[in-house]
């Protein structure tokens, strides 16, 4: 959003440029003013949207040409002033001034200002003025409007600068084709999207209630009954054929439409702008055409900006991708606001009320997203979540899918919340006082320059970040047993090719068993709701296939994001378990994460694994002690649907990892004895050194009277009978050093 506007006045000599500026500032006519007045800065309190306005006077004489060109190039809007009493000054606008501005490469809005209206002889109709200006405005698209005024009376002086500000803050060019007199395609697309978002019940119409919600969202003020009636009268009186209004409604007009007072005049029958007393898409577009044609561009721009659109009619990056910092060890979940919004969206698009979204309903739901596509292209959706027997996404599956998306990539969720129109309910303004602007295009309001009542604020759509929440760090949750606040958990499924990983994932989301093996060529993610300790949790499982597995396991940040590692091996394949063992040795970080070993294909004959220890002994040696199953592994069969409550167990480990880390319930640090060698040696060193100190003190107290001062004296306490002198303190340290290198302690233990 722009924060300042620079207005430059240009024109022939003696047309009253300096007098206009002085009359604005003094609010009175000043007869004698200097030829070029200094730059004037108007405070934000007297400007639309609280911008700072700078007004620059210029001199058109030859000696000041360089300064004139410099100021024209710096301008945001140019006011070309001509004198009503000097027709030649108007004639030079299309023949000199406008071509001259173009020759400088300046492409900014231009306002034509007819000064000295008090000197006009006779009355001139608006039609005559339009006929005079029409050729100029047709040839020079940069001309926004023309304002006639008088610095002497004064009359319309403030309006001159108000329209100049509006030309910058609410430009016509992106919205309207002045030659064809229609909205431009990008503007039509944006307004169509806004219409769909405001159509809460998705019936293709805006009812009175929906119009009021729209008005509150954009202008923080409801529509009065009289204004609603005025809107309906306007659209009913509109032309419905010809070049003036070429928009199609995209909704068939069946039945008759009634006016606000209940009458049904013949010109309302099958009218495309109003149906059953509700506004159609055609009527909505026609209203905005009227706003623009009647100079109320601020109304259309306010609507666009309320829904996140910027000056180029694309959604603002700050709206689609707002800042949301996730600290280490924390994850992101949907907040209650987020779940409620997504539930509202689901229910609004479930047109047949069968509790599931079909492919057609999903297509309609994502019409407001880029290219009309959902964010899960190429991921196997809806096979990644819970569906009904016809493959339609249930409400539980819909919320589960978004829970998984938020956990894995919260930025995608934020973007699509913006595309889908979050929130679905009006929020009160928090950026200042309300800015009520009537939806009716009949009211034209210009501010008084010394009045604070003209103060307004640019509309900003509510941040989508309120739909998300951060969880506590995992370490905090693990320390506070039984107080886990997270509701979405992530598990990585690792194992050799053909071990049955994909079958486990498909089974979790209720998909049928596929006997034909197909290698996994992409990252596969599924999510399902799991009831855990009376609460519903969402469990996300991911497998990576041989192509991406190493990449993930080398990335410590990605690996640490997993709440549980599910090691899968084929119990009927003699080589399957070795893959897991080698994987754990190759990536040591796996040893510190909560783990569950799963033996698949339990319906087939059990094979002896080609490994130094069998899987059950391996799990016991790791010290695993998972509640309900012990060390493991857990045997399952997807083909026979014998799953042994697998997903509940995985979720339980994710909630409370006690017993699922290497070392079992006695090792919360997840470190084996071999990996904590240094710690053990440190303990022993401290004990030995402490004991040596005690012995040395005892020696000095109880040594024989005849003993020498040093340990090498004859007949001392530490001397052997006739043997050589031995430094036992050094012997203890040497033993300790040897033990640290594997020659003592480890062998004995």
C-alpha cells in the first residue's frame, strides 16, 4: 500500500496554478501570490487512507524547463491546469501538454483542471462538457477525469486535489477499459472469485444476508434496508444486452425475480442481474461497473483490497505467504478457528449432504484457488486420507488431510486458507475506527481538508495465521508425562523394498490390499484419525522409497521431526531384517528415536533371518519395552487384515515414547552402553581419583614415624618386602587409561 502521493501542477502561464495551491492551504482566495509557491505537504489526517500528500508547483517558462521535466518525472499524478477564460490554454492540452508528458516517458494519471470557472459567461451543460472532453480522453488514456473549479470564489478547490489523490490510490487503468466501457479481464476474474467466496451457501446468488456479510467484511458497516432496495433497483434497470454489458452470469436464470417491495414488473422477469430477490454474478459485476463509471473507484478498490488483492490485481504476497516462525522442536497444527473454517467450507460444498465431497464438489470448492487446483496434485489424493466406499472424501478425511498438510508444510495451508477466503465469518476491525463506505454508488463524498472526519484506513484482510497454532517443544512434552498438547503426530516407515510398507499405509486409510508389488517412486504420505486415551489424534505416516530415503535420513532436521520410526521387515524374506540393522548402523540418529519393529506378511511361513541375531533377540538387546507388546517385533498381516492394533500402538508411542527408545524404560536418554563410553569412564575416573585422595590423606596421617618424607624412602608404608618401589597411584591411572582403550573395564563388564 502506498504511503505518500506526489501531485505536480503543470500548465500554461497565468492559468492559476499557484493561486489554486494557496487557496487550498489558506481556505480563502489570495489575490497576490508568488509565481511559484514552495512545495506543500499535507498531513495524513486530511487524506484518504492516511497518506502523506506533497503538492508541487511548476513554472513552464523555457529557463525552468529542466526543473519542470524533473518534477514531472517524479510525479505520481499530474494536474494540467487550464483557464476557462482562455480557450487556447485548453486547446494546448491535447496538442502540447499531453504529448510532451508522453515524450518524457512519464506514465501516470492525469487530471484536467479547468480553473477560473467564475469567469465563464453563460451556462454550460454537463453534456456539452462531456462532448468537449470525450475526444481528449479517448485519445489519451492517462486522463482520469476533469474537474472545473475556481480559486477565487472558492469552488471545488479541495476536490481537485482529492481526485488527484484518488487517481493514485484508486487507479482506473487496472480495472476498466475506457474505450470498450467494460471491466478488464483481470478485474472480472478477481470480482468473480470474491463473489464465489461471499456466496456462503454456494447457490450462485448473494442473498440480503450474504450482501450484509460482504459489506461488513469490506466496510465494517451493515447495509441499510433502503440501500439494499436501491441496489436491486439499479441492477434491474440495467441494460442486459449489447456492448455496454457483455458479462455472462454463468448461472441459468430460471423463474422470475422479485423486487425489494415484492412487486414483479415485467422488466424483472428472467433478469440476469437479480433472481428471487438475490444478486447474481452478472448483477455484482454490473454494480462495480457503475461504481467505476460514476467515479467511485475507491469502493471497488476497497473490496479488492479487503480480499487481499494488490495494485496489479494479484493476491498480495503478504496475504498469501504471511510470516509464521516455527521454533526448533515445535510443530504446527490447525487452531480451533482453522478447523471451524475448514468444516464450514466442507459443509458449504457438500451439496448432496451425503457427508462426503465428490470429485465434482472438490472441483467447485477449489475454483477460487490458482488454476482451480487443490494443493495435493501428484500426491495420490484422495487416496492419502479417509474416503467413503465411492472414493469421496469424508469430513474426517478432509480435516485429517489438512492436519497432515499443516504439519508437513504449513506454508501451503496458509496460502490455501487465503485462496479459500479465510475466515468465513466477518471479523471486527482492529486497525483503527470503522470505515463505513456505503455500497450504493449514488453517494459521492469528498473530504474537508481541515476535518478529521475524512480520515480513513486501508482495508486489510485478516491474517490467515490465526488459523494455525504452534505446539510446545517435543522435549517439554516428553518431560511432562501425560500432558502432551499436540494432536498430530508423524511417523516414518522404513524398510527394505517389498517389505510391505505401502500396504501398511494404504491399510491405515482404509484402502484395499493390492497383491501386485509396485516399487515406491515418490514420497508417500497418508493420514488417519486415531483415538488415543479418549482423544482423537491424527497420525501421519510417510514412506520415501529407495530414491528419497537416503536424502531424508541424512537430514538430521527432517529425521528429528519424526515422533516415531516404524521399522518394517518381511517375516517371510530371510534378507529383509538385515536391511533394517544396516540402516540403523549407517544412520546413528535412528538409534535415539522412538522405534517400533513390525514383521509383515505374518500369514506366510516364518523365515529364519540371515542376521547374527533374530529380530526378537535384537529388540530385547536394544532394551525395548513397549507397553502392551514388550520388546517386539509386532507381527501383522495386511492381506489377512490381522493388524494387531498397529496404528494405535504407533500413536501411543508418539504420545509417550517411554520404553520405545533404545535402552527401554531404564534409558530415557536413548543411549546404549557402547555409545556412552565416555560418560562411564568419566564416572569411574571421578570415583578413582576421589578414592586415591582419601588414601593419600590416610597415608600422611598414619605413616610410620621413621618413614621418609617422599614415597621413595626406605621402609615406608608403600614399600614391598625387598621389592622395587612401585607408584601405586600411577598404577591406578595406568590401569584406568588401559581400560579406556578397551583392555580392562569393558572386558570385565
